[in-house]
């Protein structure tokens, strides 16, 4: 099997899940390799996402690892055999890989949940808002780099169709990343998007009790089965994906607590309308 020089986050996740199954039964890499008639290096490469793995091998490994969760195994098989060449490939080599990994995560998402504190989530941003956000990055982007990022963000928005729950703090709604006109356009976009059947938008006002649970931005992306959910967090060098069972449980709980201290969707739209009248 040809070694991949730069595996995607999805390929790395498949290998990681296979390693977790192996370690859960206390089996070494050498033992797993012997069961496949392979060598330790081959197992290591599979678990690092550096080489692909066939459906037959995924199912054999799952059997040897005593995994009986059929939905989970089928989901791993789909990850291993998927040959999708998504729209994001046109940006490969032009944008950091983290942008492409986010697009691939979107493509396979069952749902998404966002908590936004300082900025409107990327999938709901207007073009002008997105350009202002990217313009604030340090080190400063070149005009070409800036336009590529804005173009990619707009393309992401046009491709998604999953159920999307968003909780936005009042701070993000009031933050002027550009000028008054851009702020109005962004609030109008949120009102428009909140009417879509697949979108549930809630707001946390400054005077709402329980803000402590909403003090951290997060994006929670549902996989084909809960074990394959992913949390995306922004970092200075790009997005960071979290996917351990403990981390997923923590962020599931955090989102439900945040949603619990937010306004209902109708009251949230009323709140945004009031902010519009102030501009």
C-alpha cells in the first residue's frame, strides 16, 4: 500500500479508532499484525492514517478486537472505503490543510452544534464579515490569501445541509468586526438563516444568569455514530479536533447546559431585531 505523505484528519481518525479498539483488548501492534499476516510497521502506518486499509481488514481487525458494535464497524468501513474527491480539493496546496479538514468534516456531518462568544460562527457569516475577521489575523495575510479564505468560507456555506444548532452570546452580536453597515447586514443574515428549518438559533443576553457555562467557544459535529463525533476548537495555528470519549461527553454536556441558559428561538429573533433597531 502506497504511503500517504499528508493524511487527512478523517484518515487519521480511522487509524486512531482502530488503535483504540486494539488497545482496549490489550493487544500489541505485533500481535495485531500477525493476525493479518502483516508486520508491525504496516499496522503502525494504518493506525497513523499513513496507509489505507481494506474493508476486509477493517472487519477482521474489529473481530479480533472483540468489537460487536455493528453500526460502528460499518461506519469505520465506510471511512476506509470512501473515495470522495470533494469540492474542497480545489483548495489543496492553496490553503492550510485545516481548512480542507473542516470541509470534509462538514461533508460527512450528521449535525452541528455551535457555541459562539466573540464571533458569529463561520457558516453563518456574511462575506464582508468573514473578510473582516480574516483581515484581523496575525501575521497579516496577503490579498490573495485573504480572498482564498473568504472564497472557501462562502463555498462551505453553500454546501452544508445538516441540522445546525447555534447558541450566540450577545457579545458576538454586538462585536463590530467592520463597520455599522456590515454589522446590520450580519444581523439580518442571522434573522434570515434562523427561519430555515434545519437551523435553530438561540441567544444568550448579557443579563442572563448562568453565563459561566457559556464562557468557551465550541463546534460539536455529529458523526454517523456517536463514537465518531468530533469537537472542533480554534487555535492560533488552525483548528484542533478533539475526539476521545471523555472529551465528547464533556462537550455534549456543555452544549446542553449552554442551550439551557439561552433564549428560546422566537425570543432570540426578537432580541436580534431589537439590536438591529439600535444600529
